[in-house]
C-alpha cells in the first residue's frame, strides 16, 4: 500500500512539473497580433553598397558566402564598379534570386573612380 502512495506522489509531482513547464512555454510565445503588425521592411536601416563596401559586409546578403563575396569585390575592382544590378547578377556563382531578394537593402553608390 505504501508503494502505491509513493508512486502516486511521483506521478502527481511529474504532472505538476509538466504543467508548470507548459505554462512557462505558453507565456514566452510572442503575441500573434504583434507578429502580424511587424513591418515588411527591416526594423533598422541597413544598406549594402555593392560599389564600396568590403567583402565581409557582403556576407549579410543571403546566399553569399566568403568566396563569393570576395569574387564580387574582385569583379567590382576589375570593372571599375557596377553600374547596374544585372552586372552583379552576371558574376559566376551568384545564386538565382539572391540579388533580387536583397534589392531593398542593396545600393550601387558612386564607383570608386567617381562615375
């Protein structure tokens, strides 16, 4: 009989722990309405200048790794700067759509030679 009571206390304790855990997780969930109200633009102004920024900054573009960022900088230096985004898209290895998806954050500032 005593063993039955001990097992029951353990079971009740486990249920209490699970209940507290479930309430804690539910309390941490973001409000769905707050998620719907987020703007479609970045919360902080961020731009990446493909004609001036160093290659580590280009890593912020989704789908661009270290080797590709360095390739973009080499192409920029070889051509004297990009005049259109199509020139960037033509660089071998650029993932399809990577530049198009990042367009809201990309700029082509004046080229290093002032054009």
